[in-house]
């Protein structure tokens, strides 16, 4: 009989809330994520400013995974309040370095994000999948296996001129 692989994160993996001192390493990681996913140049250029805000604000949070003294993955979230559900949270960014995938890193990061949302009194956690991400069936399954359901809603957005 084939032995089932352990799904527990490797012992050498640490998950913790990101601190301001993590700014440089996190900026590098998220910019790599944006480049790989084909995010716009404007979004890429905003990361230095928006990451500083994510680390500073109370309605946002970031958690990171550390292994062998380096950051190997991270998640960023925000929370908001609306008529329909009250308080809710959104997974804004989730990325694991290619060499560290399939070790439970993202699962552990999502668990940390869900805990943060619970502590803030959120009723649900959403994730918006880009068209590129939607094209990856494995990713859709990955979220489904972690309890996320496709609501079928679509996002329309409009930029505001300043
Ligand atoms: C999607 C992504 C975040 C997943 O990260 P990950 O760390 O590989 O995810 P996990 O290791 O938690 O889960 C992957 C699989 O490895 C398996 N796994 C978990 N722990 C394991 C372990 N200790 N040993 C072996 N396999 C393990 C899991 O079973 C899981 O498979 P499953 O979905 O069938 O259960 C990562 O591939 C990534 O960064 N992709 C590019 C960016 C991206 O798409 N981000 C999401 C945008 S919404």
C-alpha cells in the first residue's frame, strides 16, 4: 500500500504576522508574484506604497512563512464592512516561492488569514481570482478543497480620476 504523504507543514516552517522590518523582503516577493501573474505595470509600481500601508493599517494584515531563514511565502488580506454580510475579509495576495510549493505553505498562510478574519469578527472571507488564475483548474480546486465556493459573481471596476 502507498504511504499517504503527510499534509502537515514541515517542522522547519514558521508562520507569523509580518512586521515593518519585513518590508523589503515582502516587497520583493509580492512584486515577483505580480510579475508572474501578469499584473499591470501600474499595480507593480504601486507595491512599495501599498505594502507599507498594508503593514501599517488596522483593517489590513499580512502573514509570512519563513523557512531556512528566508521568507518563502506570504498572504495579504483586507477587511471591510457592508450591508449584506456585515464585516468580511478578502484575501488580496497569496504567493509561495516555486521551490517551496506543495509543502503546505499556502494552506498554513490561509489558516493564519482565516484566524485574523475571525478575530476581527468577519463573517466570511473572499478571494477574487484574476482571469489568469481562473484559467488554472488546479487553483480553483485548491480553493474549493479549502472550503471556498464559487459565488458566480463578477467584479466590475472603474478607476477614479484624482
Ligand atoms: C497556489 C499556491 C499559493 C499554493 O501554494 P502551496 O504552498 O503549494 O499550497 P499547499 O502546499 O498548501 O497545497 C498544495 C498541495 O500540496 C499538498 N501538500 C500540503 N502539505 C504537503 C506536504 N507536507 N507534503 C506534500 N504535499 C503537501 C496539499 O495536499 C495540496 O494539495 P491539495 O490541494 O490537493 O490538498 C502556489 O502554487 C502559488 O503561489 N502559485 C502562484 C500564485 C497564485 O496562483 N496565487 C493564488 C492567487 S489567488
